[in-house]
C-alpha cells in the first residue's frame, strides 16, 4: 500500500513531548503517495542533483522510525525553503516530461467509440481467445495477461503502442454486458498531470504556513 509524504503546519513550542505543536485550523495536505515520491525525485535528479534528496525529505518525520520515534527540532522547516524547492521541482517536471513516466488508463466504449460503458480504470477484465483474462494499464505500459488470475504464468502481450483495440468484456454490471464486444481506448496522462493536485496542495499548505508565521513538518506515514 505504501506510505504518504505530507506537510503539516506547526509552531515552535517549549516542550515537544508535552505541548501540542500542530496548528489545527491550518489547511490539510492530502499527501504524495510513496510511489509518486520515488518517481518524482528520480526524474528530478537528472536535472538538479541537489533536489534529488532535499534536507526536508531526508529529515521527514516518520512515526515508525527507531532512531527518532518522537518529534525533534530537526523535523521543523521554514515553509519558504520547502516552497522554493517545490516550485523548482514543478518547473523541472513541466520542462522535461519525457524524464517522467506516463500513466495509461483504460476506457471501454461501444463499437462506435462514443459511449463510455465504465469508468476510466487501470485494469479491465476481458475474454482473450475465449479465455478469462485481464488487461492492465499503469506506468509506461499496457499489457494483456492471458488467463489471469487463474493462470498467471502465461506470457503477457504488450499493448502499449496501441491507440485502441477491440475485446469482449468479462464480469461487468449489468450482467448482460458480459461478453459484449467493445472498443478499449488508452488515455495517456503525463506524470505532471497525475501529481498536479498533490503538488498544488503542498504549495498551498506551505504558503499558508509562511503567511501565518508557522513552520512545516514533512511527515512520512
């Protein structure tokens, strides 16, 4: 499932073990999923080595850490520092989209390719040569896995270069759609678009903290 990197607004207090340092009326950061964090910083490192592992990321507080299980002063950062790094990171992602992965989503529609029969999804249960199978989208890939999940040992078929393709749906609601032949289109979403809400939310939290004279705690949990 992974963990999330989020930013909490805090204030300096005399005793971190006794006094509540968190600002309760501050905006809440939804957080970056750890899979997004790994992809983000590996791509950024190609263009700004100093941003590959910024100090606020290295010193992020983790409740499960054995070395620092409690908040310490080293976990607090000036929001302007984090905000400046985030703005630079946003610029790198926008300027170098090919250095970051692309998310592939699947959309099933009727034979005319007009009416969407289901939500945009990252996997689709289908029949392949009459056999129950699954199509998986994901980062930089779309692949058909014949026999999945009953027989996961079969070799996958790469569909990543296709714009759309025909197949028959499996186990969908309403049940009379089972076996229906459809057109599956592939929606490609750039990495910057995938993390746009997370990034804007993080910047907003830092701006609020800066405007209200507060600090920010990067949090892994």
